[in-house]
């Protein structure tokens, strides 16, 4: 969860509790947009406020929404509607020349940073909710009135069309972070300075689990963004751009150990604070439950390597005797030793020996939440729920208060 709270002038407030406590009380929504240069710094006169006494009423954010989805490479996308009576948000080129430079505040691929917050008395406080690039700009004009609709996506866009112009290889035992760094650096993503990439050192892992166990080759024409997402997912690394537009990675091997950052519940305290929970839907499935995992390594031409694990515990709720033999087989020519097969088996068991519990809830908005945050959800009376869940998808409304979340709880078979 994002904890750096600012005022309208960009000053970081020392006591952020005033912001988070006010979320649980009745409040007025505030938001603003910053226009940025390519170094992610605000341009002169680049702020657009939704509601502010010092702001021209023509510069108003009429509507807006940010979607956060941890299953996508492009984690954050957004849509914004701006009132445009003076045409200052209409994309245009100099002297109406289609090949001329962009002029004005809004144009395609302009980087903007969005903030969402609330008023505490007369003072507004904000947190960043996305640093996005403009993908589509629609200008609507009718009877001398104008609206501008923007569609935006986060800075992963810088990698969506990037390709290798020639084959590139990394030898066995190359650090994962070295490959990640090379890919993002080659796509123009900042790797140093205030907005430089922050890569997780994976210090909780063994040394072998921070490196490739085979040679990695990228072929000419392969997409860099697609391969980055594929590899980080395989390596159990969460890779994304944060609300300030900084590229980050986080180790996801033990996500269930993360502490909750926020609690949604259905109760209201005597001092007027509420739990922010509006409605909840809870469902379970065993689509990803396997109790028999087999790893087959064919990298050693002289010997096939095998590693097997079965749930045969007599009192287990997921044993083969109780629910049948649910087998998952993984075969790879990149596995050539028993140690590699055993490591692959442990990873596969964690990924396949599990039940899924999915939660969909509607709440009063907390704009500071981040994808993959762990939250606590409590509704003991009807939903019979009081536990920790990982945020998978949610939205952040810019001018309204209702927020929708999808969260998951991975229930490991060993815990049943």
C-alpha cells in the first residue's frame, strides 16, 4: 500500500494517519492530474484539479477510473473525461501541419500522473494512483461545448512493441536480475536516478534460485515485453510499474506470509469510523488442485531424471484415496540433474497443490492500495469470513467513492 501522502503543493505530510483515518469517515473526493516530461517531471502549469478553490473551473475532471490487474503485463490502465471549453486539452500540431510537433497540454503518448485523495476540512491530501501514457484521445464537440476522453496505460507500453533485432543469449547461471535489467534498459526504462528501476534482491532465496539453470536465448523478432512477463512469472517474480512510474520487481515465492495492509469489515465504531465494506461475494474451486506431481528431466542424454510427489497421508482431505489421483506431469529438456528436478518438483507442488478461494467485494475506495497487497476481510455473520487475501484486480475511481475488488486466497494442500 502506498503510504507517501502529499498536499496540493506536492509536500509530503509527516502524519499520514490523518489521510487513512479520514478514508473511514464521510469525506469529499479530490483528484488531480500532472502533465509530465520524458524525465517524469511536472511541466510548468501542468496540473489539472478536479475540485479546488484556486483552480479554473474550466479545467475540471468530469469522470475517471483506473483499473489495476496483476494478471496483466500492463498492470494499470485508465479512462478520463475532461471538460474542454477553451480547447486547451485538444491535441494539435503546430500550424495545423500533420507532420509538425505536438502543441498543447494533451497529445498521444504524453505521460501523465494521476492522484486521488480526499478533503480533510479545507485541506486536500492525495496519493498517486498511476503514471500513464495516453493511448487514445477522443475530442467531442457539440453546440460550442467540448469534452476530451482519454484512454491510458502504464509505462509497460514502452516494451509492448520492442523486439530483439538479432539473437541474444545468456549463459547458464546468469542472475535473473541481470536479464531483467538488460531488457528494461534496452527499452528505454529508467534504471537510475529518483525514478530508476528497483529490483528485488531475492535475498530470501537460495543462491541457485536466483539464477538460470540453463542457457537462455532470445530469438530475432521475439517481443521483449512478452518474454519479460513470461520469464518473471516462471521465476515467481512480480514485475510492474508502480504509481509513480517506477519499474519494480518483488519476490512472490511466499506471498501468503505478507502482512495485511488494510482491513475491510462491515462494522461501524462509536466515533463514526466505518469498515468501508459494502457487499461481498465468496466462491471456492479446486481447478488448480493436483495431489500427484511428476517431473521428468530429459536434459541428460544418458539418463532420464524423475522426481515424484504424491499426497498419500491417511487423514488428508486431498489424499489420492479420498479425491482420486489428480496428476500433473511436467517434462523439460532443461532439467539434467536430480537437484534441478527436485527443485522443480518443489515449485510445481506449491503451484499445483492448492485450492482457490475468490472474493469479490465492493467498498468505499482506498486509493492507496497496490496490486498484490494483502488485505484482511471480515464479515463473520453471513459470509463467515475473517482472513487474509491478495488483491488481484481492483479499480480506483477519480471522482466517485465506490470501489470494486477481486481478491484471492491460495489454500495450500499442506495446510488442510
